[in-house]
């Protein structure tokens, strides 16, 4: 099932609390992968947000595994002002909270300062690696194409605390890119932490914050988006990872931070 097909279960005129189907084809071990889980929550929230209130920041707590099958999604507007909206979405299964998402929307306002971000990095190499489509890989990764140009594959004993390259939705999926697609593209990359290991071990996101820089996205999901992540600190089984996603034209689209639990 394509990403766009999964999102068709959301739309306008839905009640604040609905039952959705969490797709089996987007799994990561026993749960759906974090980018899809966050997109499911955001897809229920966006229809009640005015068009003049772009999404500025999202904070996600992965409270428990979100398994395939039915789940309850509930949205709530915490505060709505003239220029800012704060909202919350909760996904639960079997009366247990699986995910809590907090979102901040803010209208554009006059500003005396315009500070541009760095453009996408250019790596001096003609060699790229790809994640395999078969074998012991998370099922959801088959929905993406990866070109790893900086860093190593998971479980390769890499000495580099960075991982970067290009990513796009795979196959014949080609739709207008938006906030939901960016959530998936950013989180589809394996944690840099796994590249440091010399054998398979589990890792999972504990918290995730992502800030959106670009809101006019005249690009398709089939185009290549550039990504770069770095472990800023790691100890006691937790790694703190900063990452950025650039548009196909090289402009910055999103800034991400994750706390990842590493069981190794």
C-alpha cells in the first residue's frame, strides 16, 4: 500500500476522535515505523488548521509500539490565537497510549531579519551505497530508495558519527510533497547509531522534534531529497542525533532532533 493510499482514510468533516487502520506494510519489527506513526497523527490534525497557519514545529513522544491494525486517533486544539495555534494528537491501542504529538502552527509576520540556511552538502565521491530491498531489513524501507554518499551501512563498524545521502519514495509513487511526506522522508533513514555497530542490535526513537523551514514545496516525492544526520552525544544507551533534510533544489526543508535508545 502506497503512502498516499494510507493517508486517504483522513480528510475534512471527520470527528475529533476516529478509528483508523495502521498498515502492516510499513512495519519496523513489531511496530509501524516512526515516520508513518507521526504522519498518521498529523494527517488527522491538518484538516482543522487554517491554510494561513503553516506548521512550524512538531514534537513526538513514542510512548509505546504502534502495532498494525485498528487504532484510535484523537486531536485537540490546546490554544488558538490570532497568529499561533498549539494542538495535540494522541494515538492509542487497547486503551494504551502509543504516541503523543504536539504541533505548533504560526502565521507569517513582518521581520527585520532574514537569515538564510546552508544549502545541501555536496560530497566529493562517485560511490554510493544502497539499502537492500530484500533480506533482514525493516519492511518499511522497501517503500524508499536510498543513496548513501556519506557514512556507512548499518552494522558496518563505521568510525564516522554521520550518515547522509539522498532519499525518495520508491516505485511508482509520485505525489506532491507535503508535510506528511516530509515526516516520512526524514524518519525513514536508519539511526546513525546502527552504523557504529558490528552486528545487528535493536534501536528505537524515544522522542523526536522536527522543525519545518520550507512550506511551499513544489516538488514530487519521486524526486531526490538530501539528508544528513550526526550523533552529537551518546552514552548510557541513548544517542542524541541532529539531522537536516534539503529539498531537491538544495534549499533547507526541515531540521530534526531525536533521542534514540540503543540496545547495544
